[in-house]
C-alpha cells in the first residue's frame, strides 16, 4: 500500500511537469510567431555561382558619431536592384551583431531597392528608391544622431556600390514616411556621396562672421 | 561754398537707414516706420502713398525654443520610464529663465503637452512668423553621449545675397545656413568650456529645413553615467546654451548703437546763386 503522502507528492510532481511543459510549448509558439513575422520576406535571389566579391561598407559608430569605410567579402546577385538590396541587408545585419558600435535590432530591413532614371536631368545619373520595412523602422533606436548615422551608412554604402546612382529616396512599406524614427527626415532625397565622417569639434574661428 | 548737412537731417537719415529691412540686427522698436522726416526746402507736394511697413530680418533679443514631439508623439523612450516629449518640455522650462536672464525674450512652440500632435510645418510657421535671432529645437535620446548639435544638412546657397525673396519651403534654411553653423559652433564651444562632450552634426531634422532663422537642433544624450533626466546635468547644459546665445548675439547682431556709423554721403554741389537763393540761410542749424 502506497502511503497517501507519496501519492499526493507523485501527482503534484506530475502536475508540475505538465504545467511546465505547457508553459514551454506556449513560449516556443510565441517565439516562432515572432520569428515568422520578422522573416516574412520574399527570398533574395541566390547569387549566381556563389562567388564572393569585395564590397565597401560604411559602418557607423555611436560613440564618436563616425562613419568608417571597411571592406568585406559578400556574395551578391547580378541584378543591380537585388544587388543593392542584398548589400544593404548585409550592412544592416552587421549592426545586429553582438558588440556592434551602432546597435540595431536584427531582422529584415529592406524590402526592395528600385533604380530609376532621374526625371529631372538624365545627365545626373539614376535615383535609388530604398523601400524599408516598417518592422525595421519601428524598432530603430530613436535619436538625431542614431538615425543620421544609419542613413549616412546606407548612403555611403550605396554610393560605393552604385556609382551611377546620384541620389536616394526612402519609402517605408511602399509609402512616403516623414522620419526614420522620429528625427531624421525621410521626406527629402539625399545625394549619394562619400559619407565617411569623423566627429567635428566646434572651433572659435567658425563662430565669427 | 560747400554745405554740410544739418545735425537734424543727419539724424533723420540714420533713422531711415536703421529701418531698412534685411540690413541686419534690429530691435522691435527699430522696426516701426520712421516718423521723423528731413527738413526740406521744397514746396509742399501732394502726399505720396505711405510705403509698406517694413519688417526687420530678425529681432535680436528674441529666441524661439521648440521642445520636440508632444501629444501622442512621445518621441524616444528614455530610461526611468521617461519620454522624450517630457524631457524636452522640462528642459525648455529650465532653459527659458536662464536665457531670459541674458536679456532675451523667449517664445516657445509649446508650454504644455498638447492634446494633439504639433505638425512640423506648424512649428516652422510659428518660428518664421516671430523672426527670432535663433531657433533652438530640443531633443533627447538614450543613445550616444554628451550633447549633439545638429544644423541643417542642406547645401548652403552659393550667393546668399542673390537669394530669391520667396524661399522654397523645403529648403528655406539654406539661406540662413552660414549663421546656423556659427550658432552651432558658439553653442559647441560653450558646452566644451563647461566640460561637456559635444558632437556637431549636419542632419535634416524636421522642421529645421523649413526655418528662415539661424537654427540648430540640440539633442541631449547621457553623459557617462548621467542620464538626460538629471537636473544638474540639464542645468549645466542650459547655462552653456544661454551664454552661447549671448555670445552669438554679440558677434552676429550687435546692438544698433554699436554698429559703425555709415559714411556720410558726399556733400551736395552748391546751387548757383542765380538759380536759387542761398541755402545757408534756409537751413536751420547749419554751421556758419
């Protein structure tokens, strides 16, 4: 005959195991849903031949508000639009790595990059339209410096990869958007230039008329 | 005989010169249309239509503060459950009396948390209407360190003197960008002298590109372990900004009395006695 207290203990343990199992299952389901929501993206076309090439990434640092050009080996598609999109995804993925100097939440950031002829002047090159995902914009750190560094990082990287493009405009989920995360304007177009920058200190000479 | 202008006529000419718009710093009192006229010898003419009242380029003792965000737009979420809209408003309220102590009149785009959002265009409209010496846009963030001072990222006009009278709304700041850069450097130097880390940036932060006044966006970021909500930290920054604004006024908008006297116009040719009576007798106060 099993004593009563042992039966109670047994069934209590079984109940605890079942409750913990249910809790674990629910947590897994929620994490799965979250990952699916972030990765709900059409796949990027696989690079032909899977050969890597050297690209220049303009990486930002929050500590000193600098943008530094570095090179990396990346496998990219041949199509210019897909190439720009893959390059920007690779760039922004660097900021999601642990120890990043400009931390941004991981996840897909760029929906599309369109390269269009410049309607104003054909001699000025093409226009790149970067369609960002709202999940990226919603989770981007809010602040003048943080948003400016992200934009300058994208602009510099596109400038190095697509020299025929003269300016870039930004959309969010296909729609015009006022700011990236409340500060840096996305309503204007930006000229594609070398955005390598170091922190600028104020000077006495620059205060005089 | 060469006639020298009488003191009264010279004073009236100076008053007319001081009321010319866009000629530099002016006080609100100086913007009123001149009432004194130079004495003339000519016969009374039919009254000409009064010229339109000219407004000064800016009021040298007026500062505009724009605490960013407000309403449902909370801005960045800061540590200790603080929001950017609350920090910018409290900092503006801290900054206001310190700037006023330097002899400025301070106008703010908002003094409370409004029930509805304040659009960037409305903020710019307020700033452009009051014509301040400087527009200060206040922000706060949890990233970076020190104080970030941003001026517009627009390209400055190549020839500011030839700027059209009607400025495009999206690039209105381009005409004032050189003064905005000087203002950013003034504030940066004052913060550096207060041993606060400073970063100068060029960024298009709405509504900075739509402002016609010298404008900078000042973003408060944590300094080492000091959060942006720290009262002492905010006080140091506010005092540095106020002293920088006073210095900016001294360098770029000296008081009218301190401006160098204009070169007097060349003396008029004497009129032959046969054509007109001797003017020396008709000009009161002329040196003999």
